[in-house]
C-alpha cells in the first residue's frame, strides 16, 4: 500500500534564503534546467535523508524518534503535502490524515459545518457525510457543542472531532501524528479499539507517537528515525529497545524529552530519598531508596497504576515494579496526593542508571503521565548484599 524508496527532503534554516531558492528553482524548471534538488545549498539541511520502507495492507507502521527527527515531514510527504527532493513514494489507495489537531477546520464555523468541510478534504461526498454524520458525532462525543464555533473548542474537542471524521472516511491509508495524546483516557481507549478494527478491515496505518506503549500495542513494525536517517526498521519491540538504549546513552539528537500522557493525573514532583529522607542522586549498595511521587488528579480516577523502571547504561531494565503487578490497590484518587515506592536495600550493581516513572490507567495501556528515563541514579560500592537463594537439605 505504501512504498518509499530512497526518499530525502531538505529545508532551509532561514526564510529569505528559502524564498530565494524557491523562486530560483521554479525559474530553472521553467527554462528546462535542473533545480539541483539532489544537493544541499548554503544553510540547507536534510530533514529526511535516504529513507526506504514499505507498509502492506492492514499493517500499522510506527514512526518513532525524538522531536526534530523527521517523522512529521515523512508523514506530510506520504500525504502529498510536500514532494520529496530525492527518491520515490508510491501510494496505492485513498489517504486520510490526522497530521495536526484541527487541521482543515475553519475556526468561525460550527462543528456541524466543519464536519462537511473536513469530510470533503478527506475525499468524502456530501452524501457520504450525510450517511455517516450521526456516527461521526456519536464517536466524537461533542453533541452538546455541535452548533458552536470550533474556535471555542478545547484541543481535546478538536482532536476528537478530527479523528472521528478521519476514521469514518473509509480511506485505505490512515496517517496519525501524535493526536491521541490530546484526548482523555476514555477517548484514547476508543481510538485504539477503532484503529485495531480498521486494521481488521484492511486499512493501512502509519502512527507517529512518543508513547512507546501505544506504539507497541498498535504497530507490527516500526521505523526509528534520528536526524532524518533510519536507525532501525523492523519488529516494533526491537526498534523500541534500540531507541530506549540510545536515549539512555545520549545518542539521540534533537529534543529527547519523552514525557507524554493525557495529564488527567499529573506527576508534579518526583523525589529520590534515603532512609533519613534526604534527597540525593548517588546511593551506595545496601542503602534504602525511597521514590516519592507527588501527583494531582484533575478528576476522580479509580485504581490508577503507578510504575517505576530502572535502566542500566545499555538501556536494559534491571528493575521494574507496577502497583497493579504487586497487588497494591491505589484506590480512588482526586486532587493532590503522594505515593512512595521503597527499596529497603539497593542491590543493583555499581554504575549509572536512568529511571522512568509512570502513571497509567488500571490496565496499564493508557498513560496519564509518563516520564521516560528522566531521572539519573548513580550506585556506588557499599555493603555486600547477601545472596537470597538457599537450599534446604
């Protein structure tokens, strides 16, 4: 359904030079001359550089990488918004895209009117929109505000309406760029179910997200980009392992911040304390480590799951614990609160580590707030930890 062959796309860092190059290229093309699009000029850079991949019917491909790695540029070329400067893109089928929240919406028109406009952008006839109108409104959950101007909508309402229109357009290929992070947990769950349903119907999807769990849940294959180049392409679990390892080693260019979630529960502060409740980053083996998480729940939420994962320098997890996994019931949370994870004797080897902290729905699928490898931990030599294995004779 999608075949990308050695595709590259370049941009210019400065507007005036970009405009000059654009006019120059058009002029050369009108004269039948080459625009030299295959090479860089002064202050130009490759946003996407020699990328090749394919996606088969019904598959979902994950596009992952730091901000600025070229994911959205790749998605816009797949949608025909930009043409590649080098290489070839072959698309077989009708494309529906969610590249930006509310893209194609007119802010002064109502939600009802924008359904018809956005549907037309996605290739739907007025008759098709009429037939699917009630289903679109029901999926979006904005019935109460359907006749209000969309300029008054929240970002969550924008994305709910945009997603609802896109998934009802009966497209062959659906392009999704990080829009699920805006919706609330209930809507995210509905979207994931719908994406899986579309896959069973043979719809091909390309999914851009920083939410590793959503990528792992939805995507059979993934493509990891860094500075426009392919770092790894193939099985999603292997691709995500490589990305996590590179983040831990500091090998990822661009904005490496990997905090994401709906923020229905927001982790306001994370503290690492010793047995005397002193905050520090360096601990000795055998010391007590307390991870204190201060959070704020915007609404009443039942039994959310908190998680902590410690990764070594190679990006491999050496310790992972979830409240649900150990049978700890967090109860119904609302407003400000604290939760503490305690390791009585730190037994991991000497070295530098990175810690991820997360807060999820009860099933652990939807992130309320996740901090991916945001906290360093250094373990120094301390007391010897006794072996725990014993054989009784």
